[in-house]
C-alpha cells in the first residue's frame, strides 16, 4: 500500500477543508540551492585543491570515504548552516549532499560524524602550511589580469570557546575563554587571503609581520609591479608593523590610540572644529597632520588626526600612515582607512553567519583545520557573489552626476547608494543568510533514472528566478550548432 494514501494526522484550523499530513516516498532535500554552487566550485577547483593539500595517511585498502568527499561534506554543510560534524549523521543520506560529493542519490551514505572527526583531528602542521598556500593560490587565480594595486585589511576577532580546547585562555578584555584568530582580507575582491588561529590572550598583531612577509613575497613573485597597501586598527599600530611595511616597501595606514601627547597636539584642531560647529549648528569634521615620534619609534612618522563635533559631542581619532599624498590630502587618507569597515563585514560574516566560532575540537590543529574549512566556504560564496553581481545603480539616483565616482560620495549619499544597490541586487550584495533564504534552502524532489538525475523544484517558489540566474551564470556555455 502506498504511503501517500495513509494520512499520518489531520489538522482542522482551515475552514474550507481539513489538512491531511502524508509522507511522500520520493527522495526529498531541503538544500537544492547548493547544486549551482557546486557547479561553480567545479570551475574554480577550490575543494579539489583544499583536499589535495591534506595528506591522506590512511590505508588505501580500508578507505570508504575519500578526502575530497569529506572536505565537500564539511564546506557545503557550513554554507547550508550545518556547522557541526554531528549534523552529518543525518545529512549523509541527503540526495543533494551525495551529488555534491560525486555520488548518485542511490549510492551508499556519506561519512558520519566519527569519520569526519577523525579527518579533522588527523591534520598536521604541514597540512596547514599547504592550506595556507591554497588560499593564496586561489586568490591569485581569481584575477583574469594582473592587478595594479591591492589593498589588504588586517583584523583580529574573538572566537569564544566552550570546553577544554588546547590554547584556549581567558581574555579579560572580551571577558571570556577564547581563541584570537587573525585574518587578512583583500578589499578589491573581498576574499580572505590568509587566516591564522592563535591562543586567546595573544597580542592582536602577533605574527602579522611574518604573514605580510609571506603574502607579499608570494604576490610579487607573480606580479612584480603590483602596489600593495595595508590597513588595520589600533591593535596593529605598533612599531614592528611599521617596520615590516617599510621593509617590504608597501603603504600602510594603522590606527593609533589618542594618548595625552596627541590630545595636546590636536587641541587647537578640536577648538577650531568646535567653533565652526557653534557658528553653523552643523556637524563639523576637520583634519590635521603632524610629525610624531613615540619613545619606542626610531624615527618620526606622519600622524593624521580627525576631529568631529556634532550634537552628540566631540570625537578625535588618529592614524599613522606613509601613504603617498597623505600630507596633501589627510582627509582622503583617513576616509580610505575607514573603508576597511567593508572588510570587517567579511570577518563578521565568517564568524557569525558561517559560524567560524564553532571550533569545538579538542586539538588546536584540528580547530585550525576547521577555521580553514569555514574560510574556504566564505571564499567560495564571495567569488560566486562577485560572478552574479549586477551593475551598481547610477550616482544620479542619489542626486549626483552620472560620472561621479561612488567612492567620492559623502556619508549620507553613500548610505543611500549602498541601500539602493542592496535592494537591486540581493544576492550580489547579500550575506550568507540572504543566500540561504533566497537560494540554498529550497525543497526539491530528487528522482534518479538510468540516464540522469532529475531535481524537481516548485514552480511557485518565490525565489526561483534567483536559482535560475545563478545556475545560468555557472553553467557551461551551450555550443553553437548553427551553420557557419
């Protein structure tokens, strides 16, 4: 007897007629939107390179699940909001996850939680070095032509831990037990280029100088003429970071704390800003530049100080920079530094939406591997997001000439411009949560025949147009069969 004819239960809240709940015998998935992402991954080879970087030390005669299969399980699970290994005890039977791992929906189940746990815990330090190379290799390959300029944002974010993980310590500033990862993101294409897991009480800049040496060396080996600039908050505004940037001949802008000496030097600037606010009643922002040398600095360096006065009071901030032209255009230098906030959005997306704060393995190296898995998931999404992004709106929509550069918009117009861009292009500008609600999380019926696999979507799905647009963008071109 067919299961479809036997209702499990009936609901009577609908006045027109009762609702009967039945079970369908057809294989069903709730994550069919992962399929076009897997097609894009086939083109750029991210998971293939990731899996190849991890040495498989298992007996080949006893292997049921390839390294590539397990890597794809974890990376695509993270994209679909399944951050833990335990989730795969049920996902291992999902027909879409099987296809993502190069299996038919009717094939044997994928790896379970214990197998995935052994995979992550088997990773060595040498594997992690190779994974570092994979991120940079993928970054270099993402540029169709050599770039003339690259801007990197350095940041550290707290990664709370709940257990007995190795090298987890209590950080008094964050008031929690945690790791403190470091991340370097490219402003030109939003990709995470380097990621590092560190113990919970380390200084924000620990190891950042060596990371820059490695990154700049790799990039200049491929693009000798590329100009590189870096920016970071006060945690990176320390002498060894200035020194390594000058050693590598790259531009930098780092935040620096407003100590008593800088407050004294900028007192006149704050006074002028306050006077202008009192005269006009409008928000005022002025800049000045000084040569400043702290006791620990071997030489003086340019310091840009911003003074703001408005209805909410006064605000002073300082950055140290060696960017060309900072003496002439201090405001432009500071505004360029503030643009690192967009890179911080990627770090927020990595930590919260792709749940890189779920480093729950005991071994430090296993958690480092998990951090790479979450980072690979973010980079895969970021690259696809750039592929399907729509052209931005015209500056005329915010009251500016058509040829007005978007980077030159002031704060109110910039906010309106970006809001219009997000409304027009929800996937090109959307975080992982937007991709899940509009593309990834869709139910589908999966039917396997002798010749093909049918994935049946509902014609009434409100975001079917997004699925079709992304699928067309990543599908191979249709060969031209017309006569010559």
